[in-house]
């Protein structure tokens, strides 16, 4: 990989870089791992800062999560000030996540794919997962997403089953 990618906590400082990355995805496209929800308004500096603050709050175990959601940690994949993608780690699973969401979600912007970034970020995220006391994590991808399936398998993912067009893999980290 050219340069040294890093995982950093979301920061309002990278608003312009995030917008550039988002626009490459095409507006309205779901960015797995980013934590963006329909009510978020990331275009204005204030809206972006509010979204980043929510991402940080979701990680804070002292704050009760929104009903239906779980505590979650977020990181951005960056090289310098360029945002390459995002990855998230849910601290536990609810029924929906057990069925098709999993512990870890990630997405890499289109121009940065096929560089091994998803594999690198997934492997890096197993460290904080272990620190949370998880001995295995569930990672899911669309049944037709060959690249993501290969990424998960490379990280040690073992296919449990396919549910509603989603492949469900467990990665042991103990």
C-alpha cells in the first residue's frame, strides 16, 4: 500500500475530506461502517460536528444507547487527511444484528478498493474487540459480494450460514 493508512476516531476536522469521500460513493448510498443515518445532516459544519459527536457518544458505555441500537465504536481509514473508508465495531449483538448485521461493518470508497484496506482494517479492529472481552465476532456481507467474502475469510472468518442473501461468518479472536 502506498503511504501508511491509519485508523482514527471520527473528527469534525475532516469535514471537507469526508464530503469528498461521500460524493464518490454517490449521495444516498449506504456506506457500511460509517454510522450515517437518515436523520444525520453531514453537509453543514454544524450538522457534521453533531454527527461526529453522536458517533463518539455511541461508544460511551455510560450513555444508554437509543432503543434498538447497541454501543458501537467507529474509526475512519485515512492516509494523511484523505478518508479511505470507515469501520465500526458493535459491542454486542441484538436480534437484528445476530441475524444479518454482525459486530463489524466496513466500507471502502470506490477509488481505494482492491488495495487490501478492508482486510487490514478488519484485522486491526479485532484488537479492540478482544479488549471488549469478545472471544469471537460476527461479520456479515451480501451473498454476492465476493470481495468482502474473501476479506472476511482471509481474517479467519468461518461461514455459519446464509440468511436472506447475507453470508454470516464468525471470526474467533480468543
